[in-house]
C-alpha cells in the first residue's frame, strides 16, 4: 500500500500514478484529482479540506491554542 502525497489516502500502487522528478523525489497520486490539484493547480495540500495534511495542521493549531490555557489553569 502506498500513501498518496496529496490527500494522504492509502491505495494500491497499481492504481493511480507515480511521478518521478529529475531531483529524484517520487510523488504518488491516488487519482487524477490529486495530481491536478498538486501539479496543475499548484494548491497547498494544507489548505484543502479533503486532505489528511489539512486535518493534521488543524489539530496542531488547536493543540497550540489549548496549551496556554491549560498552563494558566495549573497556576
Ligand atoms: Zn490522493
């Protein structure tokens, strides 16, 4: 199982496309939707709701917001 570089969804390598750049980095896209959003439309995966990266950054931001409040309660 390979993880899609854009949406983070795991799917079989026989499905989707592997894009190998001259620099040596391999990008795997599970669908044409992911490939178009990443390469053609050049969208930031952290700003698109249906990607895993969006939810990860959102959770991190929430944790950062929650931390100072918890410390304040202890004091
Ligand atoms: Zn994908």
